[in-house]
């Protein structure tokens, strides 16, 4: 059975830095036999959690939109890679909306004894890209992703973080980024435990 990778592309800029890294990762993994899927979050129509309580007794979100079929894929993927540019020291708003919608799975895990949950172990990786170079640039985003991946019941394997990247496509000139994602793709295609 090939291993599956679900890529969550959280930048509005198609062909931008996040998009480039995600494509490099997924195409390399696919060439090595993995089954890959890329979700361009900004090409999808959905909103964040509206706090209606509709999932309180079912663990299933009642909103019907482009995220509705995604829950199943989040639960079935062997690997989830969430990639986002830093916007005001956090993930992008569309990525944040997706994170909020995992509340239904959080409810399932912590309030409903795992009524809706993944049936096999999974690992998750965060890729963050920002223009500035501050030490704390990714702190907020990484904390959010930690709780997101916990709601998905996945092991948060770690992050690939790139500072000082701003112009569209600049990531291609980064010293290690393209090689980093290719190495990650190789490990995922083999079903390995991801370590950073
Ligand atoms: C609305 C907005 C907010 C941003 N906020 C930050 C920020 O807080 N810190 C930072 O380092 N870069 C910030 N940036 C720069 C982007 O993170 C950077 O240009 C990144 O490379 C964009 O990646 P992309 O091409 O994948 O969209 C911001 C850019 C935009 C458009």
C-alpha cells in the first residue's frame, strides 16, 4: 500500500513560496510512489467555526461547504503537511479557518470518547515561511499547529521554517529549502518516522 500525503497549501499567492515548496514536496513524493493530494485552501469556499454547538453530540461539523469532504481525508492520510506564510506573526486566515473547523474532531476526541477519529497512526509537519528574521517569528503559528494536529490525533513530527523570504519565488534561492522538502518527501514515501 502506498503511503498518502495530504498537503494543505495555506497561501493565497498561487505560484508563491509556500506553493513552490508544497509542489516540490508532493511531486517528489509522488514520483517515489506516494499518493498525494494538494488542497489550495484559498481556492476553496469555507469559513471558520461559528460556535453553533452542532458538533457537540456527534463530532461532526454541521456546516456544509468545501471542507465537508476534507474531514475524511484528514483522518485517512498517513501524513498531513500544512504550509503557510506568516501573516502578522501567525498562519494565514484561511489556514486558521481550517484549524478552527477541526473543533468537531477536538470535541470527538475530548468530549465524546473518540466517536469520530482516525483509525491508524499519522504524522504531521508544518512548513512556515516569513519575510522577517525574528527569533519568535513562528512561535504563535507552531503553537496553533500543535493543537490542530492534536485534534487530528496525529503526531506533530516538527516544522520546516524559513525566515527572510518575501518576494514571489524567492524560496527557490534558499540554501536548503528545496533539498529539505525532497528529503522529507523521500521519508514520507517510505513511510518512515519523521524526525527533524
Ligand atoms: C498580509 C501579510 C502579512 C504579513 N505578515 C508578516 C509577518 O508578520 N511576518 C513576516 O515575517 N512576514 C510577513 N509577511 C510576508 C510573507 O510572509 C512573505 O512574503 C512570504 O514569503 C509569503 O509567502 P507566499 O509567497 O507563500 O505567500 C506578510 C505578508 C502579507 C501579505
